């Protein structure tokens, strides 16, 4: 079983009061330290997000999208954060998350640079990754970090607090554990889909595939649990079932959920289906054995078993779990997710850097 990530819990002399407090605290207390009032200063854990905050982020995202449709509105957006700088520090591959953060920062008028390999920073000369991150924070207001280690982004926040550097960090994917911005865009997609049909509350959502190692599915589950009477069905092979901590999280929140080895058990009842790929980059550390992934893939037969108005989501990249012919099915929503990701990230950056109210009231 994996544990929820905590800060290093090492208290040393010379730490600031806030940093000491941070290192000694539970996840709840860390979450409180990472925000000022209702405003997030960093986003590391999906559990930092509340229903109210999601609703505000979705409003900002819709408003920014509408503004950008006119030249005047686009200019207004560009003037929101003109003197702010973002750095994307991506130590794992990425297409959509990288490009959508880059575009989001540019839409808000930020300048944006990136480091995508330790070989292009002083880490090749033996600098520690945390020293590198502290250096990045000297030149930039916002660091967006993707890293294979589950607790790396949290350690970076801890380091900035110890050093009393008040810059902001967003996790763009932390190992198998966290992908909070993917969760935001996935729920944003559902919210847009169901906005004229009563919203996300009360929906039945089927999540399929590698649920043990997929951080996107994990983030989606955390956020779905914030909605009223949502029912979650989970279909995966035995070796890829959700981890105990997530199961306990759902039980604590009284979320109704069912698990099965077969997606066919649930497919006919779902209002939305979230497909995921096999996360085999983690095979060395977390082997799952041989799996017949056809059982967790959409076929013409399965499409015919689905409700006529069921939405098909996928965080992408896809493999054979969604054949290309499904793109033409009117229920597919995964290409919309790609675009929604950019607007959700515009809204999140605007929230953290405190210009979201200006956008919502423009
Ligand atoms: C991720 O980075 O987790 C992606 O968004 C989903 C995936 O890689 O399957």
C-alpha cells in the first residue's frame, strides 16, 4: 500500500517558524499552510481542492475562454499578469500538460521558460535538484513541476518555505500519486457536459483501467467524491485495483462505489466513462503481471452497450483502449478535455496569482 505523501518531517536548526510547522504537520495542516485564507499559494495535493474552489475555477475558466474570443478580451487577459514569469520544470515526458500550461501562462501575459532535462541545468555539475529549484524561484514567480518522485513537488514547497522565498508551485504530475490539474480539467469537462442537465451531482461514473498506478484516475476520484450522491464504478484487473488509501478515502466520505474485474458489469448504467491507459513506465518498481487489456478497451460492442448520452473521457495519451474510430462517436469528449485543460490552467494560475476576480468581473 502506498501512503499519502508528507513533507520530510525533518526539523532542523535555522528553519523558519512556518517551515518548522510545515515539516511537523499532518496533511490537513500542510494544506492549511499552503493557502492564505481561501486562496491557494501552491497546488500539490488534489485534496487541497474544495467544491467551492472548483466552482470558482470553472467560472473563471469559462469567463477567460469567452474573453479570449474577442481581440479586446484577449488583450485584457494578456494584461492580467504582464510582469510575472513562469518556469516549467518537467522531469517526465508530457505533451498536453506541458503545452497547456505554456499556453495558459502566455494567455495571461506571463513570460514562460522551461527545463525538460536535468542535463540542461547545473544538476549535471552535481547541484541538488532542490538547490536548482530554489534557484529557479529566484527568477520566476511560478514553478510548474512534473517529477517521477511522488513527494518531490512537496519537498520543493518545503524548501521555499524554509528559505522564505514566497513564490508559487503547482504540481503538473507527481509520480503515481498526484495530478491535481488533470483532475480539475476532467471534472471541468463533466461539469460543462452536464451543466444544462442538472450538473455532476448524482451522476454514475465508470473509471476503467490501471487504477493502481494512474495518477490521473486517482485525481479524478478524489474530486468526484466532492460531489453529492455521485456513484463511482471501478473496473480493473486485480493487480490494478485502487490502493487501500483511496478506498478508505471514499469510505470516509460515504461515497457509493463498486469494483469489478469487468467493465461490462457497469457499462450500461454509466453517465460518463473515464478510460485510462496501462501505466507501464512503472513496471520495474510496481509490476502488475500480464493483463488482457482488451477487457478494458472500447469496442463496437461496448459502444452499443453504453447509454446514448454517456460521455467518454480519457486523460490521454491513449493506446488501444480507445480505437481511433471512437473519435467519431458523438459521445467522445477526450479532445474537448485537451482544450478544457488549457482554460482550467488559466483559471488556476489566475487564482494562485490573484487576478481571477478581475477576470470574472471583466
Ligand atoms: C499523466 O501524466 O498522468 C497523463 O496525463 C495520463 C497518462 O499518462 O496516462
